[in-house]
């Protein structure tokens, strides 16, 4: 209650789950670090939500930055955002928020940023407030360090430059289709995808879809049944997970997708991070982010509907399509996921 006495609202698993979902529903960008637990206080059970300070302020909720003004809250104005930008902690920031010293403001595609990203990241009424300069907008969305120090961040290099490999050599995706079950077999198709990250994701997924044949079963029922060899949604989720969580530090390796005769392997540089370990990897509720600002970008651009749901979605889609569940090989330096084809194939008469 407002006077500090317990309300005695039942603290059940559903309530704790609802509170935990705040960090994964995608409305807060970058995703927050939140823990939820049940405690006993004054003889009553209470739910305690602990929110840790953001590494890369400002933080947006539904495209708006909220601040507290005395006992009230309000939407941040341009000056408020400047202050928040200056509060960033440089030394312990995640990789995607750090400056890329070799990049300059002129390397960023500002037209694409204004036309494609800003409308998805910032609420309309905030965009219509024209007192913000382009440098202030870039700083607010974590693309540069600050309006007065417009050095692009690694996030900006990945998402707003047309040649990110000029700055981050591993920033590309390698695709290979082979005729057999090993790398020594005849290659059928090979491609490298580089450029602005949103474009790379779309082009890779178009390539995956073009190789993904559909089996048609006319015999098991009164209507035909179509089954993809691999569920496209599962492929998308696992590939986007690799994009979101890979490391660019201490490696020049790309994300590698190899399509064999009997399986698909996706290898992402970098092992588990933060609270995610080799033992709990893929367990619902255990989610952490090597690149939280990149995760926010992918969410705002529509490539991630809900934080932490990629593996669960892929497993569900494989089950629906008749595929075995994805297999994960989690190592300190890389994560490899293997997808096996659907078992419901058209049988010969």
C-alpha cells in the first residue's frame, strides 16, 4: 500500500512470470537487466523487482525516453537527452556501444538512418519535435558517442555503413551449399554477404528460402500436405540469434552457414556470455546480451519480436514441421547449431 504496509496480494508464479516478461517483451530498448524474486517482509510475501542501471543510456520505452521530474515523470526533451548521453560509462560499456576510432560521421548513411530506422525507433511526436540536431538524434539512438564527440559506435558501423568490413573484418556472413555430407564434397552454391546489417539479414534469408524445397504428400489424407525440408521461421530465428549474439572482438571470422545434404550448420563466433553458461544455454529464462544495443536495433527493425524467444520459437517450429529439435554445440569460442531435415517425406508408391 502507499503507506508501506503489505497489500497481501498473492505472489504466485504467474505474477512473477508477468513481472519477468517486462525485460523480454521488446518494449524497452536496449533490453534491461532485471531480476524478479519473492521475499518475506513484515510477515507478508512481496515481489521484488531489481533493475540495474543501463550501460548505454538513454533507454526507450515504446519509442519514448521517460525521465522523473520531482514526483512526476515526463518525456525527455532535447536537453534531457543531452544530459543522459553524457552519463554513458565508456570503460565498461558493451562492444556495440564503444567508439569505432577508425570511423567518421561521413561514413554513416544518414539518409537511410532518417528514412528507415528513426521512424521505427522513436515515437512520432518526438520525431516531430524539430529542436534536435542530427547529431543529437544519433547520440540518443547510440550511433555516436555524443553530439560534441560524433565518433560512430560499433553499432553504427554495423547498421549504418555500407562497408562495415572496412572497420570490423568479421562483419559478414558466409554461405556454402555442398552436394554431400562433408566440406570436401562438391560445392553447389557459395556466397558472401556484406553491407548494412538489415540488408545482409534479408539477403541471407532470401538465399536460405531459395534452397529450401517443399515436399508434397498427396496420399496421407484427402487434401495435399506440404512440408518444408526446414521450417523457414526456425532458420530465421537461429540465424538472427547468431547475428545478435556473435562477438566481433579477437576474431575476424564471419557467421558461417553450411547447407549439407543431410543437415544445416550455423556457426557463430563467440561462446555464451553473462548469466548464460554452457550448462544452461537454451533454457527458458536464461538470457543475456553481448550486444544489447544491437539487440534493440533488431527489435526496432522487426527482426526480433520478443527478446529471448528465438531458440524456443525455433524448437516449436521444428516440432510442428516434423523436424528433430535443433542441436547446439556450445563452446567458449563459438556456438554451432545443427538443423536436421523434416522426417515426413513423400513416399514412393
